[in-house]
C-alpha cells in the first residue's frame, strides 16, 4: 500500500484517535509561531487542517498542499473560508505556487515520508519572500532510532507507514546548502517524560 493510500484510509480517524504525536505537533506549532508575524502561508502536508484553523486566525491567505485526497476532504469540511485554498500536490514535484510569494512555510509530520530533502528545501527557498520563515515540526530522529514511526489502528491491526530517517544534521545541512539560516531548534517531550526521548523536533529557518 502506498503512503497516499494509507493516509486516505487514516483520514476518517486522524482527528479523533489517540495520537500524542499529532497533539504535541499542534502545541509545538502554536507555541513556536505565536512569536512571529506572517500574512501569506504555505502549508506543506496540511492533512485534515489541524493546524490550518489556528494559522487562519493570524494570516491573510493560506495555501494547503497534501497528496491525500481524503485528508483534504476532511480539511475542506472543517474550514470553509475564502482565505484558504486546499490543493492536492506531490511535494516531490512542482508545487504550483509562485516564487517569492509567501512569508511563512509550515511543514508538520511530513518529511519522514520524503526521502530527498534537497528538493523540499530548494523549493522552500524559492517560494519564500526575503526574510520569510520555514517552520518544520517532525518526529524526532531519536524517536525513530528506537523504532517509532507513523502508525494507525485498523480492524486488521496496526498499520505502520513507510518512513525515512532524517538526522538533525541533515535538516541543518540541507537548509544551509539552500540558502536558509537556522533561527530556532527545539526538542519537544511528552508531559511527564522530560528525561526520556524527545517526541518531536522543530526548526525555524529564515531566508
């Protein structure tokens, strides 16, 4: 089963099942981006729009890209606003967005499904305005080293998705190679597990 097919199936329960990674990502997104001002936003891997709702209160225009039609359908059901456009897109190919158009790009729980980060960072640089921000929130590689990966429950049992491990240095090196400067790096822990493995890692890069 392809990643796209898996997310199409997952869409019906994505917002309602127990998912500490999803919930911590939302907290990470809000706490990090509350410090910045932005108007035009590009969401990579917007999914069901779980972060779009908060972004909408702070932005003038949002374009949400995702390769799962069913995830996008859920987002469109929840969010009906002229400021938001949801589009089906493969992030490893042309995004269909003008260069120098947005001042914030967000990418949450998406890059573990993409093998080649160079294209993502290259396109992010092109789409961002000068001094625009690229926010990334992903499953921490330390968590991946221990065997953790995107998964959901089905009637037939647990379905694990194909993922790629990206080391912390890889994110930083790819960003630097493509002209982006690191502003922030933070590790995020489950409540009560601050002395264990971090669940998420987040970055803010600036053009």
